[in-house]
């Protein structure tokens, strides 16, 4: 077995195993206080965690994400922060899809974890350019989403703003193509996918969760960001 297939299998296996922990992570999220004037209570996190087959579905989703990351990144130090992010992002996608919320109690420690592990990866590799790019990724992604939220707060939740900063750091460290394509893909998938799902009455047109589309877009950025940007630059 060559090094690349071996690393791909290991990343898939690690992400799959961590994906099995998603229901427990969701179950441990504290319930938020009810919103003033809230007519219908949201689905509780305990109820989300108890949904049939969640562990298997989360493990499969995490394994597929791990396959993409393992195939593209290979046995490189960015796996230090990408692998732990996979199950957390799967859990966030599940929570947002079921409750229309991205809880700060998950986002905040994930921010800290991502920053610490990105700094560790940069220290181990000595790649100052990647670290600076991660900082720019945070500014570009977080700043763009904050501006959108500030201009039209009813169209974007602040949890999406917080999540964008994490994705900006993670994608920016990998490269400009991963960052720019990942962000654009999130908006594209959210616009087109959300429109289609609302037409099919799967989600409400004015209240569909944007977090899952952001996360799938980020994965698309990892998968094809570098070649897409290179083809655009080279014409």
C-alpha cells in the first residue's frame, strides 16, 4: 500500500470513528433560553441526539468528508486541525438543520481549538505564509459575513458569522483557492440549494439553515479550490 492510500484510509477511519460521537456531542449542548415571543419551541438537543440512525449517518458523513480531506491534503500537518473539525462540523450541521441554531457553546471552543491547532501546525512546519493566510482568511470570511449580517440581520444568523471565521482560518491556512472557492461555494449552494429545497417544501423559504451549506461549500473548497483558482488565474 502506498503512502497516499494509507493516509486516506487512516483519515477516513479516524473521521468515521469520531463521527460516531456526534449524538453524544449534540446531547451535551446546553439548551438556550426561549426567545421572547417564541410561538413554537425548537426541537431539543436531546431529541435531536436521539433521532434514529444519527450515529451511523454522522459516521458516514464524517467518513466521506475524511475521504475528501485525506485524498486532497494527504499526510500533511493541516490534518492536525482538519480531522477534529470534521465531527464538530457534522454535529453543527445536524443541529442547525434541526433547530436553525448554531450554538455559541459549540462554536466558541471550536474557535479556540482551531486557532491553537493551526498555530501548532505552523510552528511544526515553520510555514509563516500559511499562518498569515489563515489570518487573512479569518478577516475575509468573518468580515464578509459580519457585513452581510449587519446590513440584513434577518437574512443571516450571527451563528453563521461565527462559523465563517472558523472556516476562514481553516481554509485560509490551506490556500487562497480553498478559501475563495469554499466561501463562494457556500453562498452558491445556499442560494440554489435553499431555493430548491424551499420549492420542494423541505425547508421554509425565509428560515432555512445556512450553516450546512457553508460547511459543504468549505469541503468543496478543499476538494477543488486550488485547481479552480489556478485555472482562473492561468486563463
